[in-house]
C-alpha cells in the first residue's frame, strides 16, 4: 500500500474511534494555528494528550468525510476533507478542513489543521 493510501486509511479510521489512535507516533504533535480564536489550545504534544483531545472531538460527533491526500514532500502531505460536526437539534454542519500531515513510517508525527473557526462557532451558538 502506498503512503498516500495509508494516510487515507488513517483518516477514515478517525471515524472508527479507537482505530485512529493506534496510528499516532508517541511524540505526535497536533496544531491548530487558528484554534485560540475559538478557545482551543494551539498545540497538543504526545500521543496521550493528542488522543485525549481527539477523543473528545470524536465523542462530540465529528466525522471526516471525503478525504483527498496529496504528497508534498517525502513524508509530508496535504489532506483536504470535510469535517461534519453535530451542532444540536439533529443538525450537522459541514466545514472544509485542510491539514498538513507528516508521517514517520506509517505513524502520524504531525497534524497541523486549518478551518473556519468563526463558521463553526456561529453554528454552535
């Protein structure tokens, strides 16, 4: 399986709950450069802290839809997908997401995710 196909499988595993967390490198870093604008820390470090944050997001109902992955450099990828958020009253909100992802072997070493924080915050009100 190619590294690009592996990353697509990893992104699909996010929707399977615990399956995703086994793909994280022990020293994985998760960054949200725009996170502080919506009260989310900008950075999580280590598999334990990254998994704790992402489990909360998964439990809140986030799913990743239609990932498209392109290799930028050896081990470096850009992933485009839709984040489908549960926002209450049985409604969902689709938000385009872009992530820069670095793999070390078959493990995720870095996720730097960008999204429209205002759009999501407005929908959660």
